[in-house]
C-alpha cells in the first residue's frame, strides 16, 4: 500500500496538489487537496470538458462565486461541479480552510 502525503505536497506546490495520473498512473479518477489561508481568494474550480468533481469544504467555510451563481459552502458541505462550470474559491474566515475535490471522467467520455 502506497500512501501520499497530500498536505506536504500541497505546501510544496503553493497550497494545492492534484493526486492523479502522475502518481496513480490512471485517468479514471483524481483527488485535489487544497488549503486557503485566511482571506485568501482566487482559487479556480473548473473540472473541464468531460470531467465532474465533488467539492468538499473539509475545514472552514468557503465563499464561491461564478458566472451562474454565488454562495457559501459551509464546513462539511459538498457540491457537484460539471464540465465547464467555473467557481472561484475564497476563504472568508480568520483561520486556514481546507478543501478537497474528487473527480473523474463523466459517463459521456467513456
């Protein structure tokens, strides 16, 4: 069993790391681990054509803004994002926020 230290990898990569093809040698799925410092904004969420993701606020709340909608994702809540849907993430809190995106290819691509 191989483990992946996502927190350490994210710290080395500006706060976000994609565990996917490079590490897993598969196109079937991927996992993104990210951290946002207090007040930090500007992280883009856009799965891309043929992909879908689930965004989970693990620690802290996240503000989401996009062309289609705006809102707040509270700690422990998740949303489903498809294809070209785009959101920008912001940490409105006064402590670090952690999020996870789990994704893969949508059914239409297989």
